[in-house]
C-alpha cells in the first residue's frame, strides 16, 4: 500500500491480530478475541502489524461486547516500537453492553508512524473485564 491508497478508515479485526499470551482465545462463533488475562510476565493482548505507510494521527473506535458483571477494566490501544517507548496510546474503560456488540470512540488520538512495529490492545490495571469479546479496532485518519 502507498499512503495515498489507504482508506481513511482502517479496520483491524481481531482475527488478523496475533494473540499474545497463554489464555487469550479467538472465538470464531462470536468473531472476536476473548480472555484478556493479566499476568506479571506477558499479559494477554492483541497485536496488529500495521502497514509501513500509516503515518499521522488517528481517532480510535473499539468494537466489543462485554457482560455487565465483567465491565469496568481500563484498556489501552497503543502504537509501539520494539525497544522504544510507545509512539502513542489512548485509553478507555470497558462498558457494560449486556453482552451485545457496541462500538465506542475513544478520547484522544493515536499517533502511528512508519516505524511503528505493532498496534496493541490490552487491559491496563486489572483483568475483571477479561471475558470481553473484542471484534475489531478502527483507526480513522484525522484531517489535520
């Protein structure tokens, strides 16, 4: 892809992500990843390897379902480089969705550069919301 050929909305589906960690699973029937457990060593996360042509500021939407009794954990979407501080990150809180799929736009913008190695989704402080089912994240190119 050249940068000028990329769509303004880029959908990163869970099924194309790398599943990091022991517990995480892809649920084909729900077309989503689940079991985002936190561990001291390697927490369960999704990693996407972006096109090298992503460059700029992106709004982030997260599409997921969560049972009401598992809501409340903070999560983070970050753009990372190996062995370097994150390029950028945006955070949100897992909401109650009564188990139905919802899409939520996060506050802030995610910076992604050609040097970005991977874009990640993971829970931040606790894994109360580990049962959430993440379907995709969407990056929306900012006009500015």
